C-alpha cells in the first residue's frame, strides 16, 4: 500500500530496502481470539503474525470466501484490520464454523484454523 500508484523509478532505493534484523517466514498466534460469541454481537478473530518482511494476511470463511484488508469494503460485515484481526459485525448463526488465517511472505507461509462458536443467549 505504501508504494501504490507510484512508478518504480520514482521510489528512492533506500525505501526499497528491508529493515529486517532477522528474516523470518510467517508464524501465527491466535491468542486472544473471541471464539465464543453471541448472535447479533461483533466477533473478533485474532491473527497475530510474526514475520519479516511483513506478510500478506488473508482469511477464509467456512463458506470459502477469501478476505483481505483490501477486500473489506467489498464484503459487508467482514473487516480485516491492519493488525490481521478479522471482525465480523452482527454475527449470524450462519457465521459459525472454521475460519482460516493465512500469512505469506517470500520466505514461506503459515495457516491456522480459528473456530467461531455461537453462544445461545
């Protein structure tokens, strides 16, 4: 996103350098995930990623829809935040199931399932 709509020759070489001290393939931690949610509330599925260089983060829903930060405005109720968290607004019964967070950089990828279970009110 930093270089969107810029021509390569207009970007200073220093801006193209990776500032990684230790290069690392993505590793995902889902600690803090809100996987027990009531219908009608918002759910927050956590995808904490450690990687360098920064990875692309995508989520897939139980129905197979693929979500990313750039697709959030296209698919109502689902938002992928810059920190990797997937927010599901106004949770429906049909939202229950297994979601997958995937992080990818040129060194590798990681994919972790996150279950969303609904709590009856």
